[in-house]
């Protein structure tokens, strides 16, 4: 019996005798399959005039070959790899502070395509030649892994729309870099890829803590030159490496607002540090504080309490009486009257001099009597006693050092006949006129000090 082989009429594949379906394409063998004498087939060439085959048989064989080539072409055209299949995104950290990382599963990819993936060596040679690089020379040096897998893995790149501060349920996307598109043409496969979406999940719930529970702020000095200082009350555990900064710590007055910022000592995010090491995040990282408890330099006459004014007046009277003991017995004080005061306040609060000065003005009535020579005189002088750096405390009381006062060196003299061969000069500390006192105390300092006054010379002798 001739050696006859059976072929599928649909795809041209050889099939077993009496097979009901084609083992290659699955077509049902409900018609008589094509049969070809094997010996004859081996002798046939296109255009042969050999009489052992009829024209019909040759046509069937040609159709089978065309179909086979077409199938192979379809298979090659469909050689595509979906790169999305090998991208995963991992989430770690805590709720609201989660992190996302994308991973290309190169192990799975190599398992699937490691033996199938081939480089288009011709294209690669051409590309390197354009750059003046000889492909064979590079390969012989062994300086780089030019395997298809190595080059592909190095070329995979993309970006997540968000990688930090994530919460469960957030949607993020992975976008492939443009360079991935450039992979096509360098391999025996085409690559498919598209933007991918992922939902954040499995982040642990995180506790919060108040970083400002670990500090206290103290205020010292006198407004407007008060100072603020932070003291740590708790230095262990989560507070250990927290640093606190104030937006201003000097030049303070009561009522000023300062802002304190908590941060991690070593530059990283405080939230990241505490979340990673303690499973907690700060409830806030900035907090405002209102300055209080500072004394202030008095700037208004009304701020001087009656109690303090009385104390300064008494000190002034005592000073004047003490100076009068230096006079001759014929010269005596008859009355001392308080006329009011000048309050000088520094225009520049940073001055090293007095921040303020309160000048009490007294009118001193003087009697001069010498019966032996029938000398009798009455006159008035104006005497200033100055206290400086008057402070009003937070409770409204006024603080001043009563022992720290200034008088003046200016004086004037009068001549009297006290029975000597010549008239005697008697010197009096003070000013004969109130205007002279004002010019010396106020006008001379007007460049550096503002002033307010309640001095009234309404006292008669």
C-alpha cells in the first residue's frame, strides 16, 4: 500500500488517519482530508511536470504551505508582553502617614520570559555604531550585562502619583516613564503597558500625642524687652529628640503672641520619626503662646499708683531737708510743696540709659533772718528729685528703687550781710525759675526722650 500522509484542509497540519479533529487547529474532519503520497511529495517541486501528481494535488499542497506561513505570522504578530502584570505596589506605615513603593517582579518575569526574550542584535549594533561604539568590542570587555533580561530590568521605570502621607482608601496611580515605550523594537516581543490605579489598604491605625506637653515657657525681664525661654519637662521616650523653636524670644511685651514649632533634631519629619519609632504622630507641630507676667516700664503718669507717688514725694522731701542742713543757721526752709512731675520715656527701647525717668518738682520756700544786721529775706527755689526705671508689675503695682535717685549739681548764690567785714555768698542747690529747671531736665534730653507733665506752679508763698 502506498505511503500516504493525511493533512488538515484548514491549517495544512499532518493528522492521524481517521482522526475526527485536527490536532493543531481543532477543525472538525467532516470532509475528506487531503492525502499526499509521501514518496511522491518528496519528489515534487513547484512547476514540476512529473506525472505522478495531478494539478489538484499540487494546488492542495501549496494551499497548506500558505496557511502554515500565515499561522506562523499571526503567532509572531501576537508576541506581546503585558508589563502591567509584573507591577505591584506595597503599602506600609500608619494611617495618614502611610508610604507606597512600586516593585517590578523581575523574578516572575524571568520565569515567564527569561528563555524566550531576545535582543534585536542588529538594531542594537546599529544604535551603538551611531554613537561610535563597536558592539563586539563592548561585549568582549564584559563591562556590562547586555543580556535581554538585564537591559529590560534596567529600563523599567515609572512614577507613583503619591508615595507619602497616605491613608487607607486613598487612590494612587502608577504611570510608566516615556523611556519604556522606547523598548519596543529592541526585542523579539512588543510590550504593552498602561496607567494603573491602586487603592491604599492595610495601614495600621496610629495614636497621637501632644509634643507640647513636654515643655513649659517662662518669661523674664521687663517689657518691651522681655525674654522667653523653653524648658523641657519630659525628655524621655517620644520627647527625647524633639527640638522646639520660637519665632521670637526677646523684645517681648505682655500680650505678644509667640509661635513654637516642634521638629525632629536630626532634620527628618517629626511625624515620620515618631511614627516609625513609637507608632505615634504629633497632634500638632506648632502652638501659639501669649506672653504674660512681664513687668513694663511706665509710660503714662496715670500708671503711677498713689501709694508709690506718696513714697517718692516723701523721699524727695527728706532729700531736700537733708541738703538744707548744709546751710547757715540764718537760712531755713519754711515750706516744701510738691508741684507735680515730668515723666520721660526713652524713644529707643533698646537704649542703655534710663528706660524712663520720673522727675518730681518741689517748690522750696526759704527764709533768711539775721537780727544782728537786720537782714530778712524770703524767696523760692525749684528742686528736682529724679527716680528712674519705674516698673509696673502684672498686678498693677509699681516698683522703683527709692534709694536710687538723682538730684542736680546746678546752684545759684545770694549775698547777705551777716556781720562780717564783707558780704557772704550763700549757695543754694536748685533753680531760681521753673523754666530753668524744665530746660535743664526736659529740653536738654528731648532728642532721646518723650515727656508728659502735670507740673503746675500754683503754690504761693
